[in-house]
């Protein structure tokens, strides 16, 4: 008598398995994410069921006689910057982003660039028909690129296609949530299907030396959908960010085994596709109104690239019992901390005011060095006094009110000087040799000194 297959309930957010269904996952707390999946059990007498004695493997040293791995340029300078200089053969990249942000457009341009360079590139589309992909290629002016296209979601068919003909240099799968394997009794997009299909494709890429690019969906919180183990399996995780109200898009490296993390590439969405932005600082500062109170320019760092961005603050009297605190592009908790520090150390209260803070252009800033620029914008808005137009700010503010030094100070100063700024408010601590730059350096050790510079 054949025993019926057991089933388990797997969280589609974190991958935790449970014996019965529940409203929310006990591990991550997400609601309505438990989905029933068949439990894969090895048949009696198979190699998976019985224990294996194993075999000894050969041990190697760190010195390798193999030739150095040569990166493949993508033809897109901003993408090369994010990946660390190009795509490594045999590597696996996972790129995620919100629907409509431009993932398919970017990868179609990438595949066309590979094909035009004489390399074999294959694009597997699981979400669009071939006619839709050709329509996008026509709009982007890429119809003449010898890019191989297939619309397939069956993993076995994809591996069989890759095994035919010349070894591909680039394989694009859009998206991994649409693939399914024959041996699993689960719907496409479930944890088991995503894990199995990703593992099979990565195994092929490592064995054949082909660069693999996978498109992943994201949740409503902006996190990569599916089990977290997928991000551990791939070599590089890229997130495609942007605001639908702005034309530019930011490609950020969250993980990179072959280069630096937190590196960004900036693109602009144009009618002919994604266009690279060589100088993002000019893009973020292009529409700045210099005579408006509450506007301060922050000299930040994104990876190894210095970027100047405008931080806007609006402080108005509140008629509510609990004043509003609204933040776009910055950490709301850090704004609350900064307001408390200014109140306690400078005796400038914000308790009766609504505070709105915005990073212009839709850029998201996580660097603590933005504290000084945000404080300058807040003080300027509450006093209704505009800041000097040719001045930039950077520095971290501690709870004591002390201004702590930031890294890469010389790179920030060079970017500010290149864009025509002449005054810099920066931390008093930290070694700095800016003798070659014609900049006026205003060094502050405490947030009180910043208020004194602004005349408060």
C-alpha cells in the first residue's frame, strides 16, 4: 500500500516550514504567507535515503596556477562600476526592483551589448511573450542585435536549450519566480520551486563558465521576494531603485563577491531606454532654488563615488497636539534623534512645529554623515534664513551634540570644488590635506557652532 505524500506549509516570505496552516508565520510574523507544498521524500532504497560513507577530497593551497579570471565588460559603464569592473564568467547575479522600474529594459540592453560584441547571449522571458520583447527592442533601437530569445518557464527545457550549440557567455532569466521544475509538486514562485530552479541554473553557470543574471521580484517593503537563501547562493545582489516621479534610476550593489558593496550606478529613463549618467551630482542639484530657506547641500559618498545632493527641510507651526514628522529618503528615527539633540544642546525647540524632511531627487541616504546637512536645513527653515548657495555640509552628530568626522573627506571636497562650491562646513576632527583646493573650510566640533555660523 502506497502511503499518501505528506505536505507541509512553507512561508513564502522567509521559507520557514510548519506542520499546519496558520494566519501568520511564527518566524517572520508575515500574514497570509503560508502555502501548502508537497514534502519531497526520497524513495526507499535510493541514494538519498541511505547514508553514504563519502570519499576523501583533494586539499589545495591558496596559491593557484590557473590563469587570472578576466572580467567581461558589459558595454554599460555604470553597470561595470556596480559589478566591480564587469561581469565575471561563471558568476550568478540577482537583480531586483519594483514592477516597471526598468529591470527588463536594463537586461535587454545588457544582452544586446553582449551580442553586438560578438558574444553569445540568451534571454529567457517567463513573463512576456516574444512579440512584447521584440516591441521593447524596437523602441530601444536594438532590433539589429543578434540576441537569442526564448519564452520558456520549464527548467528542463531551459537547461536542454543551453546544452545545445555553442556555450553562451550570458544567460538572462526574467524572472526566477516564473520557473518551475518537473520533480516538485508546487506552484511556480513557491519557496521550493525558486530554490530548486536557482540552484540548478547556478550549477550550470559554474560548470560551463557562463554569466547568469536572474531577475527577482520584491515585496511591498522593497525586500527581495522568496527565501533568503537565494541571496546567499548568488555571487552578486543588485537592487534597482527609483521614484516613478523622477526619470533617474539607481542600481545599487547590496552584495558582491567580486567587488565593493554599496556601489551605485545612475541611469536616466529616456524614450530610447536607460541612459547612463556620468555626473549624478549635477542631476540631483539641477533644479535647486538657492534663495529658499531650508535647503542644504550634502556632500555624500555612495560606495567609492562622491555625490552632492540637496536636503530640504520645512518647519511650520503645528495646530495638532502631536506635531507631524514626515521624512522622504532618510531614516525617520534619525530625524527624531537629531531634533532631540538640537533641542537639548542648542535650546531650539521643535515641539510645537511640524517637520518635513526630503532628499531631493528621490535618492535614499543611509550615511550618518548627512546629520550636519540635515541639521543645517532644519535650523535654516525654523529661522526662515536661507543658507549660502555655495556651501556644502557633511558630518555625523552624536547625542552629546559633538560633530564626528566622516570618511573620504578629501573625495567629498574635490567633488564640491568641481561643481563650483567654495565653502564647506565639516567636522573639526580628522586629518585633511586640502591645500590644492581653493575652498574655505569651516570646521565645527559641536552642533552649537553650526547654529552660531547660521546666526542662531
